[in-house]
């Protein structure tokens, strides 16, 4: 069955259901650690767009089963009336169950994704997981080597996402089973670094809002966990005081009680004003062996993505990048 025929057959009745669900026009679906925070800042600055500042978990498990769509509707209906309404969740691009669920409720929604060199993204993701104490604190090359060998996943299944979330072509193809290509705007972090204003203008045009608006913000590197292991040890030691792991060690949730928010604020302030100046660290350089293994891991997906987007992405596969 052709893709469009499958999509029409599966969701022919979906439009009627959207009348009783959330008034959302678009979703920023990721990718994680790829600059989506800048996209939200730019979109929120536009007078014709309403977006919550924070990410809105809704379509992925377990939020979906716990009434996530209803909570999303309540949140958006409480917001101001604007020409376009949207939300961001950087996990939705790579979470397998999300394309079908979004299409079920919003078959006409527009989707915005931004993609970053998958090897750079994997390093950022690795340190984010170590920051959250979801995987052991290891040197980057050791950790990535164990993930490539699939040995770390035996005790820490969440480590799978470090590499899997960078398989962009696979993720986009899943969305194209449910959405027309014209409903997706796919941006590159490479372009965001060079011409952030042009990226903002492309989003405004895609959403059909006033393209004369100018966003004054700057494009910075995606928010990253501290790369200093000494810093990470201190922050990981504070985590249990204000958050807890659940979902087989794959998620963190805030602890309840009046002290938890204060402890979280203390940890954030300690890192920003004390640890960061004392223990700065740049993203680690990978050994040639590790980088070459990552290049081979992503080669077929990047090649397919290049064909899909009609773009040359061979620089993502450079061994010496």
C-alpha cells in the first residue's frame, strides 16, 4: 500500500476528533540536543504565535496513557488567543509511538524539526545522561565504545538513546507514514549557527505568520551538561535530594515537598555561579577509533537522509570533524 493511501485509510476519521481536542497548529518535535531551544525562543517572540516556554510531555509513554492530551488542551486553552499555537517536545522526533499518536489527534498539524551532526549530538546526549545519573560516569570514549558494543545497555537500557536518537532518517520516515512531506519543515543546526535570522524567517513563512518580525536573540550551542567529571560528580550527588529516577532508570521526576524546589534551585545556582567558573570544561575530543566507529554507525542513515532532503551532508561523516 502506498504511503499516502495508507495514511488516508488509517486517519480518514481523525479530522472529526480534532474538533474536540487541543487547538494546536504546530509542534517542534526535536531533535534532542540540536538547538530546538533557540527555535522556541524565536517562535515565542512572534506576536502571532503562542507557545508555552517549557516542553510539554504529552504523546510519549507514560504521559499519553495518563491523559496527556487532555492536559495539553487545558494548558493551551488557558493561553492567549493567537494566529498560531504550538508546543515543543524534543523527544517526539525519535520516540516511536509519537508520529501515529500526533497524527490521530492532529492530522493537519505542521511539524518543525532541527537536526545536528549526529556524532556531536551523541556526545551531548551522553553527558546529559551522565549528568542525570542515568548511566555511570565514564570517559566519553569508554562510554561510547561500550554503547557501540551494546555492553553498557545490559545494565543501563537508557544508553540506547545516545546513538539511536541520531538516526534522523529513520525517525523522519516514520513521520512520513502519517504526514505529508509538505507538513514538515526540517532545519539544520549548521545553518542555525551561520544564519539564525534566516532560520527564524523560514519558520515564520512555514507557519504563515508575519515574516517581517525579527527575533533579536542569538543562536548558541545547544544546552549541554557539564563536561567536567569533577563538576558532574558534585551535581550527581545533589540529584537525589530533589528528584528521583523511575521508569527502569530512564526518567527523572521532581520529588514532592516544599524543600525540593529550593534544593533544585540551590543546585542550579551552585553550578552556574560556583562550579562552572571553577571547573570549566570543553566538549571532549574523541579518539580517531571512536569517531570512525560512529561514522560507520551513522553512514547509511546520513546517506539516506541526504537523498530525502536533497542536501550534501557528507561533512557529518568526516573522520576528522
